[in-house]
C-alpha cells in the first residue's frame, strides 16, 4: 500500500498524508527519519562546545551581557521569520473557541515574541505560530543556565556540577514514559520543563566535551585512520537509529560527540567532507532554512493537495524548496535590515 514512516508518522501515499498524521508501526514498514528530532540534540551538544570556547575567551562576560549578546545575534532573523510564518498561518490569529482558546492564543504569542516558549510559559502547541522555534528558545536559556553555573561556581562547575546535571537529566529523560526516547515525555511532576532539560543536558554535554578537549584529557594524538574508523561507526549508529522502529537515543548520544571530535580534527575524513564548498555554503544558510522551514512546509503541503507525489519524490522536492527558501530568506532579510538601518 506504499505505507511509510517519516519523522514517526504514517503516510499512506505522498507527503500530503502529513495532513492526516497518526502514530503508526507495522512489521515490514519503511521508516524514514523516524527519529529526526535527534538533530536537535546534535546542535545542542555542538552549541555547548562553542559556549565553552567562547566563555574561555571572555571570562569577564556577565550573565546579563551573555543573554543580550544571544538575543542580539538571533532575534532579528527570528522575528522576521515569525512575521512571515504568521502571514502563512494567519488563521491562527482567529481562535475558534471560547475564552480558554483566546488565553492560550495570547500567551502563545507572548511566549514566542519573547522567545521563552521552551521554558514552559505556554504549552498550547496548537496555537503556536512557528513551533520548531522552541529549539532556539531552549538554546538561549539552557546555554544561559550552563553559562551562569560556570561563572558562579568556576572550575567546580566543570569538574562535577555540570557532569551531574547531564547524567541525572539524561537518566530521567531516557527512562520516562517511553524508554530511550528523548522526544516522548510527559510534563507532570517535573521541576524543569522537559524541552529546557534537553537543552541543559545537551549543552552541558557539549560544554564537558569542550573542557576535555582543551585540557587534553581526550588525546589529540589519535591517529587519523583510527579516528576515521571510529567516526564512521558512530555515523552508522546515527543512521541506523534514524531508520529504526524503536528508540536508541542513548547510543546516539554517545555517537554525536565522536562525530563532532572527528569534524574538528584536522585532515580527518569528516573534516575534509565538511570543508567542501557546497557544504560550506549550505552551512551558512542552515540557520535560515531552520527559521523558515515551518512556513515552507505549510505552503508545500497545501500545494500537494492538488498534485500528490510519491513519498520519496515529495521529500526530495521539499528539501530543494526549503534550501532555496533559506537563500531567499537570507537575501530578503539583508535587504530589509539594510533599509531599516539606513533610515
């Protein structure tokens, strides 16, 4: 019947099946990026590594200065993407329901405009304009927690406070509701919102990785051949986990740091691959693609009502469209930003 799984959902035919999604699993079914949410963890870990390096270079920076810096870097493009997505999803501005819907809608807007949605301020997902941006919110506030912890407790933070937070946090997330799955968790009886906890754990893990790399506790004398073999094995673990029916997020969390180390080790296989011009170019607009992809998929799914395509063709076409949209978004933002600053 052409059944397939994409990001954990059943699609009876083309990608337009996303309009009628439901959790589904059958023997012999095709699973495509069934655990795509793990990309979030990869970028949390990578951000933690960069956070450590940045804090080492600027130890005098205060927490308030750090927050202002992060907002100054991300917010202009974030707000521009919010406006575009809001235009595409204009129906969300007219809640269909009673007072509860209006309250949820208003608080969702406040949370998104202030970039605090990942803190648990608003849990009304059906009223959110640009839902994937919880990642950016968690990135800012989770990194602030790690930053403030290191600034307050100095080296004690890196020696035991942050490692304990990461260990306890991931133990909770990976053993709650659905075992080994970072995405499936309830919000009852928790001190910190699960999405924020994912950010704190991921960034904390990356922070520890940066500390170990800088202090040579991870040897820099590993041979290239050994690093290439180990990193390829780690990459295969990630790929197999993405296509698996069950969750193996615990193994992927071990594989991600290995891949990151391989990427930053000079002349390694992954280092050479990511220095290719086409990947360098895509890397520069990856953030733009992330910001605008929710609006793109909304329009794309509407188009597929009239020309439903096979699943694989639909996915390939979507990747092309969101890539082009990333370049277009960056170009338009620069024009608007330049015109505003010239006034």
